[in-house]
C-alpha cells in the first residue's frame, strides 16, 4: 500500500524532498541520531505522532492509542526520528517480531522532540517517571537514565531526556541498549 501511495504522489507531482516538506524533522534527524553508532544504520525515518497514532489505532483496532493523543500533546511531542542498527545486513520478515529483532541483533533508537523548553520538558519527564511503576532509574556514565521494565517487551528499553529531546534506545540486552544510547548522547 505504501508503494502505491508513493507512486500516486509522484505521478500527481505531489511529492517533495523530506528536507523541504518537513524541515524541522529533517534538522532533527541530522541533529539527533548518532554520528558514530555502535553498528551501522540499516533504516531511518521520522513520524508525526498524530498521524502515527491515528494510523496505529485504525490498523490495530486499539482505541487506547487514540486516547494517548492528548497525553502526547500535553508533553508537547509532535513527532520524532527513528533508526534501526545492526552489525549485519538483515532482511526483515513481512511482520518483524521481537524474536527476529533479538536474533538479528537489531537495536533501535527513537528521538522525540518536545515543543517545550528543556527545563519544562525535564520537569514533565521527572513527574511521569516518579509516578510510573514500570520506569526504574539507572546510572549511565554517572548520569541518570530510565529503564522500562516491561517483561512482555522481551527487550531492554532505556530512556533519557536531554533538553527538549527524549531518547529511547531498545536492544536485545541492556549493554547494547546502553551503547546505542551513549552514542546518541555523545553528539
């Protein structure tokens, strides 16, 4: 379906370069993703939250996703960039599952940008973290980060806010997630 929409857009002359159509996301993509990640990037892109939440709610039939929209909006999150990294080239199955990602040693990084100034966004993040039973504080190179404890996730997910950016690194083990998060924060 995505290819059909792309073809229709090109044929109708309705396409633009990413850096022209979404200059803020293009700048964020270049600024936020690590320049020296622990493994080569295999895929990268960006998403707009409202569009993604609407799409995901429609595809999964999960109305909770639509209800998440006000929470995302209240944090000033409009969208983000994402990238997948792996030391070896991988061909994902039609529907990638966590087991495949772990077996192929794929790690992922999502960087979200808030429209709020860093100190306000940091306050909001600290408030959310203090109220969540699933977020546990960990140390990362002498600084604080959060680990998402979700046994059904089967991967380690780490979060760290810096300024008005929220970094989320996920990998099959905590060491790989920390390495990816370090590489993003070192920029």
